[in-house]
């Protein structure tokens, strides 16, 4: 009984193994690819300083940009606070890139700054159902940085935001860096 | 029309208290103030209830056939117009933030035209009925929709006696950054809140002035030295559907 079982099964198993050889080799090649390595790199048009590229340090923005935008949104709509520091419009003004045709790339294109990550991560954002996804008017961020908004207020907000919202990840990373 | 002024704020006692405090602090002589009322609020300061914005519309100056206010609003806020992106909606469904309305007195045939938009009520029915809190009245009296939390139920459209609100039925493209609009949310006149916050006046008022009609006056209803308050004191201003007791921020002369 067991002999006939092996007699019939062994060729089948061998055949299956043969089939898996090309799969295994391709999986090996794929295995060397790092996550996010197929992302299109999009660079902002403006850097704030040599050490700080964005309105907040880049690591902070990568993790918590949504929280900055969310807070700013409620402040603007309900309280009429129109500082430009965390304004979605200023994100777009700075991060928009142009295609080969010289036109700004729209959010449907995976090269759009926001889409470049969100497409990969399969996170559907609905900001741009209502908001402009390309620059429309000149940035006024520099004005609010120099004049309208007191620097201490901005720093207070930033520290409050990060205090409220930063994940422990940030804290661990800082300690590792030190 | 002292009645009208009394109704400007139903919490009159509170207003008088504030006005007295302000006068004590800033007035150095009658009518002379240390602070200029024209200075725009700083961008990082919360809006307060010290002001209440309103518009007084003189229907005698409002020219029939002129729709400068409507087209100015379209251009400013990106609705309607030639490049309307609401292609699948019919005329009744398309957004209409401000419209020209013609009134005709049957007995005499006398016709009056006036612009009708959100009246920015002190007690707005749209805010009463909103189930999510998306429809709200800002501290300075501007009635707005927070489209982030609007679920598109359209109760507010039913509740509004002025037919001032519109619902967006389809995907839009190329909205103005200062006036985001989107499918599935209700919208209406914002009194050009983005301009007002920067010390400006609404686009319709500006366009009316540019046409030399000057039928619309925008200003602070709580500031008795503002042009609108002075004109209201002198000429009065009627509310449309005053019987509802909504204490509107938009007032009309000559109707």
C-alpha cells in the first residue's frame, strides 16, 4: 500500500519541485529589493536650511505630516487662523514638480509628491477632491515666517504638536542617534 | 430705525459691556481712537466675537441686468461661470452662492432687483439642523460649512429659508486654494472669509463698487463708527423674512 503510494507520488513531487525552480530564482532576485525602492524621488523646490529641509525636521514630517495638516485645518476653518507654516497650500507650493511638458504634475500621476508615497502605501487620501493639487498663487510662507507669525508662537505650536502626537518611534530614534 | 440696531445683537447687554470697556481703554477723546478699526487681525490670532460682519444692500442702487456681484463671486470662489466643472449637473443642481432676484410689485409694476446669498444669521437654522456640526457660525458671525465633517445630508439646504446653499453632486477639478469645494458636501457664501481674515472686503462688494453702483456696504455691525452701522442708523435696513427672527447679517434698504 505504502509502496504504491510512493510510486505514484514521487514523480509528482519531483515535477512540482522542478516547476518551483524558476519561481525560487526570481523570488531571490526580488528579495534583494528594499521596500520603497521603486518610489519616484520627488524633491521639494525649496529647502529651509542645510539641516532642515521642510518646515519641521524631515523625520518628523515623514511620520506626522498628517497631524500638522489636520490641526491647521481645524484652526483655519473654525478660528480663522491663516498662518502659512502648516498650510496644505504651502506644502503644495513647495513640493510641486513639473513634468517634461513643463506643466505641474497632478495628483493622479504617481510622480506627484503626495501620490509618490501614498500610491505605494495604498493610502487613499481625499485632500485633493477639494483642495488644489498644484500651485495656484505665489507662496506667502516667507511673509508669515518673517512678519505675521511670531517665532515663539510657531515653536510653541510645534513643540505642543510633537508632544501630543509624536510616536514613541521618534523618541527612540533620537536616543539612538545620540 | 432704532429697532434694527437693537436687534443687531440679541445679547445686547454683553455687547454694551464690551463696548464700554473698549471705549474706556482706547478712546482718548470722543470719536478718536488709539487703535485703527481697519487693521487686519494677525494671521495667528483666533477670530473673536468683538466684531460681527454684515452687508447692507441698497436695492435702489442695485441695477437691473447687472450681475457684477454674481460673476465676481464665481471668479473668486471658482463656481459657475464659463469653465464650470459641474458638467453632469443641471442648472438647478449646480452651485449658486449668490443670485440676482427680481421683485415686482403687481399693483404698480415697479421692479426691484437685489442680490441674495447666505444672510449670515445670528441664529442660523442650517446650524440648528446640522447633525455633525459641520454647519457652524464663526465667532464673528460668518456662517460656514466645515466640509471636512460635512456628510452631505443636505438638512441645512432644507432648513435655509433663503435657498442659499448648494450641494456638489460630482467630482470637481481645479478649485481655488482659498475656496476648497468638493463632491458630497454642501457649500454657500462664505462672505469671502479668506479676504475678510486678511482685512479685505467680499468680492461681490468690491465688484459692485467697481461698477460704480456702490449698492453694497460691508463692515462691522458692532462698531458704531463703521460705515455700515452709520448707514443702518440713518436709513435702517430690513431683513428678508424678518418674521423668522434670525437676525441676519445681510440687510436690505428699499424693499
